[in-house]
């Protein structure tokens, strides 16, 4: 069964700083790794995703870095803003088709 | 449009009640999901429908009964729930298939369920 280990559990960053969240996965036959952002009382929103034919993907202030040999991927939030304060989940495909396995989540707090 | 619509947003029900949660998407996605999420935890997969057929049932108690009337709609029928079933119930959809976009799932806003 696929497992995804996410760290840190919580993160406090000052406005304008860089937030970094890391995930590690186990073997998988499927190559798709999304990150979700969830605000309290809301559903998770797909933030950014990567397929490991590339080592990095950037969308605005959000960047995913992917290291296939180490089975690790990370989310970098540049110029972090108070509005980025949310819980972030990484995910990876299970060995079962259609099933995603989520990390335990990182609660990000960006102080003004 | 990447919208998955869930109703109701909030639901309070007694342990003897029968209620249903509804989910709708118009993205042409052929896979639809029910997840349960407890506070400060990741979403936990309950059911997956693929091409309107139940594909995955993660050993969910029979008091939860899913239904997929058509490719755009997904229901979750609730009966004789327990207080520990109180949670945020999330619906999601994805294009379907085995690889790649099968896992690009879009979530609804959820139904906050409280069982009293």
C-alpha cells in the first residue's frame, strides 16, 4: 500500500518568506503528484501538480520540485502571504487505479 | 469550469434518521469519489465510481450507501449513523482512466455532517 510521508506538520513563516513543505512516497507505477490547499471549512483545492518527466514546475509563487530517484517532492511558496495560511496536502497515486493517497497535511501560518 | 457542487452544505441528523448527500459535476468526468475528513486529518477515501460502476469500496460500513444515477451525479445515502460519523464529507471527480489524469481530482466544498 502506497504511503506518503509529509513534513513538517506545522509551519510558521513571516510575510514575504519562503515556505517549504516536503513529501516522500513509496514505489508507484503511476506518475502524478498533486498538491492541495485547504482552508477551514472548505474542500481541498488542487493547487499545482507535477509529472516526473520534469524536475520542477512553477505556477506563480508556487513551485514543485521533484526528485524521482529519492522518491521525494516538495512545495515551495515564494513571497508567502497571510492569505496563503491554510493546510496543504501532498498526494501520490496508489497502486490501485483511481486512488490517491494523501500525506497527513501541513498547517501553514503566515504572519503579517 | 472545474466545479463540483455538493448539497447540503450543513446537515444535522439524529441516529435514527435517513438522509442523503448529493454531488454534481459537469466536467464530463467519469470517475467520482466520496471522501470523509475528520478535523486536522487528510481526506479518507470511502468509495469510487468509475463509469457509473462502483469501483472501490474501502470497507465502509453499510450505514453509508453510495449511488451513481448517471455520469454527473453521485449520492451518499445515510442511515442509522453514529455520532463518530460526524465529519466533513467530500465529493470529488476526475477524468477517469488508469494513468495520469485519473488522479487529477477536483473536490467539492463538502457537507459538514453532525450526528446527534
